[in-house]
């Protein structure tokens, strides 16, 4: 038996309390005869510390309660019967199976399994064996054991995954495993010795603990592989570009097939030179609304089929229309904004200019978002219309320029105006950008914003729900992301007509407007691609909650866990489907293309790795090392049951003593 | 000691002195002597067959009391008056329950009650009254029907002397027994600590009053019962029920005294409602106060 939390045994010290209490005694140990107690009533006895313990039976039960309580908290458990006592000369044989994607090539995995079987057979009786699988992470499949049958069973159930192995991380995992072992450790690594698995620094291959490293090669010389290296989608040109590469391959003719939403829609013949790379482009695809599944694959495939394909999510570009509200549709602010938005190449954008008065009959819901050149031009009715538009999920970009000066509050958002800061005329005193939230998706990649000079700006007081994206040097907010129910408003606290700053004429203005426009149109928040081993949540595709299905159609994140912040580990390649809020989003997960490179480690590098490790030093002979055969059986439920019984008896005895002391006939 | 006590009869009324007398008859005699010694100096006439005075016969007087010798010599009718001239009977109901065994000094309540009972019996016999006795606790333990025969006093004194503290108290038992065997009018002296509800006492006394009996209740209590002084908390055990209770000195000094006073007052009022006299007697007090009250009671009822 053992204790899983032995520190709780300190609670036994609490038995001092009942022992002290049981030395307390009322001050009248002797009874006195009295005629009648009919006029008496019991008083609170004065207590003194008696020399001897009293009520020993009750004391025993009370001590028992405390001891059992401490014992229960210490979590007693019965250990399984030790499998065996390890012999003095025993060693721990750590059998490590490389389960990276490249092990799927041809007969590598069956060979690797045979090698492992041979290792198990060759392990001297009395030696311990442990089985680990390493890919993206290291997993202990079988704890140290003397039984080979359990190892073989786990080995037969093991298969390679889609991950990439780094030998540096592998050796780190070996270190961690071997560090707490009292036995000499012999590592048997069964792998395909990929050159691409070598770490950046060769020194990472060195183990920090003494061990013997045996490396078994499951690959065969001359093995070749073709793989689809990348697939990229350009929305502006609606073109898909594909790159195919061969590793150790002879010249070959292959077909590159494009499968759209499960249907083979296009095919191109490829002439791939020896060890060569070839690219192909596909266009004119008949894309459906929303997310489309595109799978590119080579036909015929090769011995490593998993990298002969690649997945990408393609969305049909929808030309968007932006409404620009300005007092003067031919003014500078309208000109700068229109030019910036129409310059954006990622998506076709049409800017529709209008005055607030002329826009009263327009259906605002038809616009991707709305820009207001100066908030001061809006009437109360205009502000209310825009507010309803934003609250329903729309986006609004609003500048607080010259016409806003003198207002008491910002239209639509209701921010309080604190005044207008005047630093000087153009070319005179100015301020610049102080801090910028580069993590915000709208500002990603924008770093020249600090070059802009600001001569005037409007001071407003942010509210707690605001996210200040850019601040001026003095800390005043320049760009505020304000959430308004389902939609958002971006407030720019200076003008867009070059009167208060020179930002509109700087090159950074275009990417800034582009980022803000994409953010307001809700296009930045949608993730369409993720790497293997990453996590995915509905929030990554712009959904507050939803269900996630893996490429096999199994629910990876159910409704019960939806919205609770749970994320799904991406362990399969293909399309993960996220359902929620009436939308369906797709995320493509592909194998790391580096796994396609099957070139082997140079023999001299391999030899250096073998020699790099600390020789197996004299390790103290194992003495009385036991191997725990089974999970400890918790005893605390039984202790708890006993505790309850003792509490009942203690209560009864305590009550009996109380009755006696209070003069009630027992 | 006996010589000194005899030289000062008044001194004999002190309980401690009476306790030193080995014979209960001696106790009774000493007490009565002490009492009568004091009475000579008191305005009371006393009660005996001794001649008191002559007075002229007036209409309405009982002609049986005319002194015919005087009439023969003087041809005038005179009434001859004696002290204690009316013969009656006295029945003593003595409580010998366990609680009567309580004592905080030399004399327990039962001892004091026995002195009182013996003295009353002796006094009554001296006046040629018939004397009866019922000793009880939960049951009637001794019963002597009233009689003025020679030797009855000794029998009663002997019965009183043998009384020991018994078990619990049940007042209805002696009163019931008394009603069964007593038909004529007389005096009833109940000596007890009366640890009972006043209603229970009334239920026993009231039928006697309706029967024409004159009842006097002597409530005998120890000073520690009236004004207990505890220096520290104590576990007090009921002498009749065995029940124990831990009490504090503060309670015994304040609330208990209020309660026992309320109880005594309730008994007094209940006795008055039932037509009985109630006399509180402390075992610390001499017997004369109780005996004087009895004589007053006797004179009033006689």
C-alpha cells in the first residue's frame, strides 16, 4: 500500500485538539445531594484543565475520525503486485518507433515493425523494455515491463501518422524518459533516417544522460518520391497554382488532377524531370458560393501516397460595393478613400459615393461596409439609420474631421467629444503615432504608419468596450475599434482630406484602408488553412460557436463543448468542416511537405550522431528495483466509508455523554 | 449538657440542643417545658386543665359549665373557665420521603420534623387531646389512629422515632388514608417540605377542610434550600429521583431563590384558598415559633 498524497498525513497532528478538549473538565467533579431539582436549571459548566484524559472511549473515536480523515486525504492506494524484481545486471531497452508520415512509404513501416520485433526478441531476459512512438510528439505506449507480449500487442496496433519528426526533439524526449531511470538505458531507434528530420543544430542530437544508442534503418537506398509541394489560390485572378517536386526520382510523366468539391474537373499532364520541380496553373473554375473544396493530386501516385495530394479551400471572389458618405462627392476625402479602396487587389471593390441626404432611400444592407468621410455631416436621422445598420452586423468606417468639431458626441457610437487638439498649421508642430496594436488583423504588416504627421485631431474618451488600435504620441486614440451589438465601427479621430494630417498621401494609406476594409467586411477573421498538429476552434473561422467535423466526417467538437473554448487538435489531413450560425466553413489541413523529402542522412553524419552520445558509464547496479504492474487501487472510498461509520458512533457516544452531563436520565 | 439544658428550659427549643437528646420523649418534654416557660411571660393563657377564672353566667352560656358548688354557697351562677378546656383530636401527617433527609447542618429536615411532630403530640397529650399519626412517603408507612388512651403517646413517639427517610413523596396517599379513617372534626398537622405542585397539595387538603378538619401545614426547609450559597458550580443530585443537574453559583444566588420564594408563596396562597394555615419552618430556627403558631391555631380553632 502507498499514499498518493502523503503530506496530508500531517493532518494527524490535529488529534491534539480532542486530547486537549478531553482534558477539559467541568469544575464540579463531585455530586452533591439536594432535596429536589424541580427549581433548578442547568448552567454552563466552568471548565478547567484536568490532569487526566476523560471520556476515553469518546476520545478514541474522535481521534479515529481525525486520523481517518487525514488518511483519506493522503489518498491511500493499493499497489498492484510487483511484476518482478529486476536483476542486478538489468537494463532498460527503450524501443522508439518513428511514426512520421515518411514511414508510410512503401514497405518502410512493415520493415520497421519487423525490426522492432527482432529487437524485442534479442532483449536479454531480465531486461526491461519500454515502447515509445515519436512523430509530432513522443508518446509512451508501454511502460517499462518484462513482458514482451504487451509490447508486441501495442506494436501491432501502431501505425504511422501524418506528422514530421525532428531528431533533436526526439533526443530531448529520450533524455526526459531516461532521466528518472535507475537502470542503464539502451535506446533502439527504428526510423527511416530522413535528412529533413535533422535538427538545425547538430548538438541537439546529443543525449544529456548516459545511454547506448542503436539506430535501425527502415529505409532502403534508391527509394524515390514525388509530392505536391504547394497549392495557392489567387482570388483576383481566380487562378490555382500548383508545385510538384520529385526527390530521388527519375524523369516521369504524370497527370495533375484538380478535384473540386469531390468531382474531377480538370487535369494537366506534367513532365517532371529527374529530381525536378514543375508548376501548373488552373483557371476558369466554376466555383460555388462560400467555401469550395479543392484537392490536387498526382495520377498515378507513388509509394508514398499521402503527399501525392494537397488540399486547399477556395472561395469565389464576390465584388463588393462600399458606400462612401461625404458632403462633397468630389472632395479630397472622397477621392483619397475611393482611390485607396479601388487599388486593393485582393478583392474587386466598387465605391459608391453619396451625400447623407441622397442616401436616405438606399438599402444599406447591400453594402459590404460604409465609410463616412466626416462624422460631422450626419444628421440625427442619418446617425440612427447607420446605428441600426451596424447593430444588425454592418461595418462602419468613420472619420472625425473638421465638421465634427463643436459636436458634443460622436454620431452612431455616442462617444463623448473632449475637444479638438490644434498643434499647428501644416508644416508646423505635429505629432506622430505612438503605439500601434500590430496584432490586430487590420494592421497586420503595416509598420510605416509612424511616418505620418498629425497636426490636428479630435479628442474623444474611449469606452471599456473599445479596442484602441493606434495611439498618438501623447496617448490620445487615433484609431478605435468599437463593437456595437453585432457590428463594429472604426473611428479615425483625424480627417481624411489631408487638412489635419498627411496620412492620405503616404503609401501606407492604401494597405491601412485595405486592412480596415477587410476587417469591416468580416473577411480577415476566416481561416482557411491550418497545419497538422495545430488546434482549431470555431472562433478561428469567425463563429462564436459551432461543431467541428474531421475529414472522416466524425464530430471532433460536439454541440455540448461548443462555445466553451474547447479546441480541436488537427491530426488528420483533409478538410475540417465547421458548422455554426447557419454557415459552413472549411479549413484545409495538409502534411508538412518537408516529409516528402526522403533523402537519407549522410553516413558520416549518422556515424557522428552515434558517437556523439555520452558513452554508457558505470551506472550503479540496480538494487531492488520493482516494476509496478498495475495502476494503484484507490483505498480512500473505503476509508471514507469507515470514517462515516466512526462519525456516527462518535456522535452517539458524544450525545450520551452530553445527556449525562446535562442531568438527563441516560 | 442535659443538666444545663434542664436549667434553662428555653434553651431546649434550639434544634441543636434537641438533637443531643437521645430520647424523643425527652425531646418533646424539653421542648414543651421550654415553650411553657416562655408562655408564662407571654400574654397567652396557655392550654391545660388548670383553673383560669370565674365569671358570671350570662344568657347563652352552656349551663353545663355552671359551677354548682359556688351556686350552693352563694346562690349565684358562675361559669368556671379552664385553660385548654375543649378536648379534640390531633392527627400528625409526617412526611418521611427521601428529600426530607436533606441536611446542611447537624439537623436534617426529617429530624427537625420528628422533633416538631413529637412535640406536637406531647403538647396535645398534655391537653388530653387524642393524638393520631400518619408517616408517609410514596406510601403510608405508619398509621396510628387518634386516641387519648394512656400509652398511646409513647406508641406515637416510638413510631416517630423509627421514621427514616424513604423514597418519593405522594401527598394524596396520607390524605386519602386520613379521610378513610377519620370522621369527626379535629386538627390535622401536616409536616413536609412540600416539594410538589400547589395544586397537588390543594387536592389533598381541600377535602379535609370540607370535612370540617382544621389543617395546618408545616413546611420544613433547610437554610440551604431557602438561601443556598454555592462557591462554585456544583452537580446537584435529586435525592428522590436521582436526576443530576449542574448549576452555577450565580443561578443559585438569584434565580433559584426567586423560584423557591415563588413556590412558598404559591403554597401559602393555595393553603389559604383551601382553608388551611401554612407555616414555613427553617431547620435553623428554634421550635418555639412553630409551636406558638400551633397554639394560636389551636386556640383559634378551639
